[in-house]
C-alpha cells in the first residue's frame, strides 16, 4: 500500500492502494486498510483505520486525467481518497443484528467481542479499540463483574441521529449558496438524505423520518440528486454509492447529462495537456 504523508503530519491526504476483498486486511506501520460491510447496503466496502480514526475509502476514475502525487504523476486517472466517518454508522447494523430484537422485546445484551465477530469480515476485530467508546452513546450497558454487555437502545439511537441531522442543518447553508437560500424544511430534507446514505431504510431511517415528520420516500428520493463518490469495493458498478438507474424519460435525460459531462471532461483534459505542451515549447 503506497501512501503519501507529509513530514510532521500524521493525517493521510491522498493515496493509491489495492482494494481488498471481503476477508482481506492490509496493514503497515501507519494504519490498516479494512474491508467492512457498508451500513446501508451490507456490501463489502473499504475503510482506512489510522490513529484510532475510521475513514471511508472512495474511488474516483476520470478518463483522460492524471494526478500529481508529490513530485510524481499518476497517469491512469484513478484516485483513492479517504474521508473520516463516524464509526457508529458503520457499527450500527451489526449491533442491531446482535441483539436479535423481536417485536416489543428489546433483544439480548452481548459482550463486545461477540458482537464484533462478523463471519468473513475480520476487519471488525481491528476497530475493537474504538467500538467501546463510540457505541456507548447509543447502547445500554450492563456490567457484571469485570465484563460489560451491550444492547442498542432505540431512544438513544434516535437522539444521536437527531443530533447528526441538526449538525448538518447548521453546516449545509455555509457550504453552498443554493443551500443558503433554500427554506429550512428543504435543508432538513437534504440533511436527512445525506444521513440516509449510511442508514438502512428500516428501521432507523424510517423512525428518523417519523420523528422529524418527513416523508420517507421523499427523503430517499432526494439522495439521488447528490453526486457521491463511489465507495471503493472492488470498483464494481453495484457499489452502494453508485447513482441509481432511472427509467423512461428520466433515463434519456440522465444519458444526455452523462454525455455532456463526458465531453466537458475530455475537453478540459485536452486543454490541460495543451497547456503543458505550450509550457514545454516556451522553455525551449
């Protein structure tokens, strides 16, 4: 795994790395590249675990593009980037499965190492160190002797999700002028849409929409408007972050938009190449 660190900084900026399969973990002196289940789709997704921080690995591919990595050029146009993610999103589905809730029964308490054992995904064992501290905000915890037992608490999960939505509602208007001029209800729906990228529709997204009095279908429909980078999962078109295929007249519109975007990308790329050629001729 090749990574780019600047002297004096532990934070990872950009790196090129092989994408592991579901049961693969790659380690080096600085961190681990883990394959975990994506919280919404359940499909394999890649995460970087470094300095007790979990970061989601995205894959970006652009035709006719190259990237500067330090003093070197990556010519194939492929780029992996990592962005921090709250581990509670990643761990929520396996804690939900572990309690085996039925009806009004809240389910079972289980020890952390039992919950974090996920068949085919040894990567979860590498984030045990942050699971205990992260999940206490959404779990009931019982201590028996020196052992701790965890169980998700519905009210705590919904409070945590509400806090996340509130944070996004505050931040979104500062990021883009389009967010700044829209009304509060639309900003709320946008915030829920973004949170929904990391939640299964049932039960948590449905419960969150119910608490906020937002229509679930409308909230999930807004997700398709975002141009989200695909998660690095083997670079498959079935990634949970791939934009959905539309039907009917929408498919034609989508196809035209993609063609226009491709033409613009190719034009811009050729312009960049021409710029380098002119700079080289001027030096001569």
